[in-house]
C-alpha cells in the first residue's frame, strides 16, 4: 500500500527539500506540508484527508512540549494513527530518550545525507527501527549513561557492611582478613560477596571491583573513609 507523507516542520526550505525526495519514491503518493501539531490535528479531522492509504509523519522534534506529560501522550496517540519519522533538532539528549521511550523508532538529525534521509523514511513506512549515524552515537552514549546511573543506584542501596566488604575487595583483602576485621566468619563474608554479585549482576571478584570503580564507590571511600568505619560495620551482617 502506498503512503501519503505529512511534513510537519517550521522550516519551509527544509520541508520543500523533503518534498523533492518524497516525489522520487514510487511507494509514496505525495506529501502535505504543515507548520504545527495543531494544524496536523485539523488536517486529520478533515474528511478529505481520510484516503485509502497509510499515513507517514515527518515531524520536527522541537514542536513537542517535553515539559508536559500531554506531549508524550500526544506522541503515543500519533503513533497509533500513523508511522512517524522524527527530525531531531539537537535538543537536550533527555528529549531523545523521551521520544524513544514513547515509541518513536525512527530518528534522524537535520543534517543527514540524502541517502540516510530516504532510508529513514522507508524504515518508518515499514514500521522498523532506524537511527542515522549521529543519533546512533547519541543513543549508544545515552544507554551507557543510563546503565551507569542504574548501577550507581544499586551500589548506593547496599548496606554499609556490604560497601565495606566491597572497598576492601578493591584493596585486595582476602575474605579471611575481612572476616577478622568485622568480627564474622569467612563463610559469612563469602555469603555477602555472593549476594552482591547477584544483585550487581557480575560473575566474579573482578566484576565487583569494576562496579566499585564505575559507580565511584571506591573514590567516595578514599575521600570519606569515616563513612566506612569498621566499628559501624562489625556485627551488622544480615545473613
């Protein structure tokens, strides 16, 4: 089935350029240019716009009001009516996360190549996932950042007892030595160590050390050793 493209963009020259590319695609039956989401709503309500074809929206990301939940609801509502390709305008990367989190699968930057633009439009028409190279780099960095935040939150939630064990592991202390310091058995320390591996989703001691450094726990310990006072850790095992 052919698709009709709606270009919702405030930059007329860019919108007209998009129109020339759309004319070259035999699977697309023309385009309509509008300047706002309000115009889009009016166009969709017009009976003349209800044609026997699928709709494909190319929309300027700056038109969404990211500060209000209604904007995200609007994105989800549009996704139910048509395929969407978003032209991302170098806003805060948190906005990019909001778009993807609300079901937008095709995102490009405004300065993509002709080939990338056409590829993105076709992927949107087929309801597949596509990010141009610039956006892909942003998404990759964003995912890594979010994973780091989640990991830091998990470490922050550890009991002081476990944090002490973790920083001592970073200092190459054995389970026997840590057990002596906190007044518990070696088996108890190993039990805590195993539970930390499960909670932090690592497979060995090297993984625990990596987590301690990525989350800045060890750096925090070096600056604030008093917060990891051995006397407050002793006799507090939850096992």
